[in-house]
């Protein structure tokens, strides 16, 4: 497991509320995740409402012959550790 603590300085500049949510959420990713992508209304669209969730996609590297257990592990690592009043809408994209 990897705890994501450092984010792009541009995120803090352009989307300070989203940056604060991510910093305080205990965002945790599986070791096979190579990239985290923020999108949706809390992303660059910057059209969120107070009840908006946060949309993240995780790009994951999968070794040949990967079974469903690894796929579930990648997803659950982030979901089980998420600690925020803002709901997380998570997608996992496999490379």
C-alpha cells in the first residue's frame, strides 16, 4: 500500500478545495497503481456543488495471468482506506 500525500502544486493553486479533500482523505493506493487521474466536477471542470463526490481513475499495471483477486485488491485498497465526508467514485483502468 502507498499513502498518497504529495500532489502537484498546480492542484493546490487551481483547485484548493479538492486538494484539501485529497490531502485529508487518507488516499491509499495499491502498489500496482501507476497513475491517479482526477476528473469530474471536482477536477478541472471545477463545477462542483457542496454534495459533489470526487471522481478518480487509477491506472494499474497488471502482470500476465492476473486473476480477479488482484483486480479486487487494487480497487478495495483505495475504497477501504478512504476517510472523507466526500464520497469517492472510483474507476480502475488496466494497462
